[in-house]
C-alpha cells in the first residue's frame, strides 16, 4: 500500500504520504516540493501495519487532505540498460512544437506555477523518486561530474541541449530547450559535503526551490526516464492548462459566493433530511450542530477555508453516527477533555447526611423528599458510588486506554427540561480517544451492573466509528447548561 495526500490552501501547500512494506510503514510529510521529513514505525505483523496506515490516512482525510490521483498506481518498470545507452524517446507529434512559446512558458501567474509544480511532482514520483529523495554524501568536489558527462552525451530529438562548464572543465549545468524555449536545467553543485544537484524546470525561478535527484546509485537510470518523457509531458499540459485555469477561476467564483452564503449552503444541505440543526459562525469557523436524539446532538467544526470541500461529508458522517447510536451499549458523550480529572484519578464527592440535614442542603440536593426518602436515596448513592469507584478503574486495567473517573452527589428533582446531564448520570468514566477527544461513559448509581462488561465494547464501537467517519465529530448533550439556549431550525 502506498498513498500520497496533499493539503492546499491560500496559506500552505503540504504533502503527507505513507508506504507499507512488510511489518512497517514509512510516513513522509512536509511542504510540497521539498524532501520533507520521514518517520518509520514497525509493528508485530504486516496486517497491523496496514491497519494503522489506513487509520492514519482516514485521519488525514478528515482534516481536509485530498488523495493524489494515481498515487497507488504501480511505478513504471525501468529497464536496466547500461548507462551508456541513450534514453528511449517518443518524439513529439507534428504540430506540438508550436505550443512552446514565451507566452506559455515565461509569463506565468500564481495558478500556472502551482499547476506545473503539482504536475511535475507527479511526474517525478513516476521517474525519479522511489522512496528516498536524498543523495549520499559527496566523495569529492567533483561528485556527479561523471554522471553529468554521461547525461550530456544523450541525444534527444525534440530537446536541444546546452552545456556549461566551470574553470576546471567540469559540467555545472545542462540546459534543455524546445522550439528555442528553455524548459529544463540540470544543475550540479556540492555544498558542505552534500550533493546539491537540482532539477530546475522552466516554472521554478529560485534553484533552492527546485527538485532534488533521487539516489545516486540510480541517478542515470532515473534521469534517463525523466528526460525521455519530459517534452511530451510539457506538450500535454501546455494544451490543458488554459482550460484548467478557466475551471479554477469558475470554481473560485462559486466558492466566493458560497462562502458568503454559508447559511444558505447549510440550509440547502439540511433540507428534507428531517434533522433539526443550529449553526454558529465565527471569523474562521462554522460550528454546525445537528440534533440526532431528543437529548443528543452532533457537532461539526468546519473551517471557512475548507468549508466547501468538507460540507459534503456532513450527511455521510451523520449516517455513521446513526449506526453508532443504534449499536452502543453504554450511554455516552464524545467531546473534549476540558473539566475532566487528571488521567488515572478518581474524584469522589462527599456525602454527609447529618450535614445535609443541618445546613438545609436537603432542599437543594434532594428537593421535595422526606427525610426517609432522602436517607434511602443517599444510601443508594453511597453504595453505588463506592462500588463504581472500585469497578470502573478495574474494568480499564490492562486495556491501554488512559482514563479518569468522576462521581457526583447531586440529585435534583427538577422538571425534565431543567436537569443537567450530571443529575441524570452522576458517575462518569472519561476515556482518552483519537483526535484529542474524550469519551464520557455515563452511569447512575442504581442501574449500572449490566453496563460494566459492556464498557470496552462501547469504547471500541466509538473508536471504530471515529475512524470510519468522513469528518471529525462530537456527540454532546442538550441537557448541558451551555447548550440549552440553542435555537434549533428544521426545514
């Protein structure tokens, strides 16, 4: 398995790719057009490595990354001819040379430069890059001189070459032109003991932003394949780039209109779904809240910059949440860690019946109860609280999950519309989940025995739903004080 994902917006262009080989996977990430960074992680089995890779890919897709088309396609098989054999070259079809003009190659706007870089990166992945983008340290100041001399002998029917040499007679660059227009330069340079060879296509102005060669041992073979395809590559995209720019401009206009009418987009999205929803818009983000049960709603955080790309995933994610709500075995919420005890901690409220009677707290904690009923309820509370304080931590031992527990002593006989979540479920087990979220498993002090063996299955159900959902989400309570005033809309 090999996948490459990219994230592009007005502020940054990033890539992230993963490759699974045997019992390990390699992750590379960084700014597009750079070598980036590399991390390797080993696993007990190939299946485990693949599962973890799929989990990481799903997480990136939820963040707005887009899979590069053809990233998993098998790499072209490259012949192992001796380096002295010139590259096989497919001549340009008749009439294609006229495409190579200064107007198309020299005067480039930001869109066209980004277009060419994106297409060039794809070509390099098929020719030069095989998983390692860094050359070995240079043996001497003349490193790559031999390879450049070999490359300089190759005749290319559609590309004319020009050699430039230093005072010692060594080649410093090979410049390739089509129809009199410079299209590609190969630079040889050594800096601080490392080979700084560069592949500089016509759309790159600063050589430091150009592309590096692959492994030195494969350099001739890889460069031969690149040169054999480069003229046809340029001709193909010189024909396509104008239409691509027109589509981009049209999409930009649509996006501008849509971002100015986010409320209308949401209204159209939720039309005829049957869901009630509420929306809160800030300067950078839209919080979309969709009511899925009487006391539960799903919250999506949709940044403006990727709103249009991600809003289409709202309904598929809601479908996955609905399946989760049909499967879960222990009542729960899914939110942030804010307000949770530290991991590993057990927080127990104190219940002092004499103090309650003396201070009048009876009216607040056990509203409307007789002393007899109050003592009966308090006994249930104490017994349930003490039992859960032992059972919940024991159920999490050896699972690998970080957790904490919290036990409240409040009990309010308020009307249903005024009861908070902790009044209904005074015991909570907080479990750390992926995406920096926390699963809050909910218990009362009377009916919890059947839920204990279902804790871990519920955790796994929620985790699986988070991995499979197209968007990150929270599942929150309408009972919570901060959400009681939400104005729900329904088409």
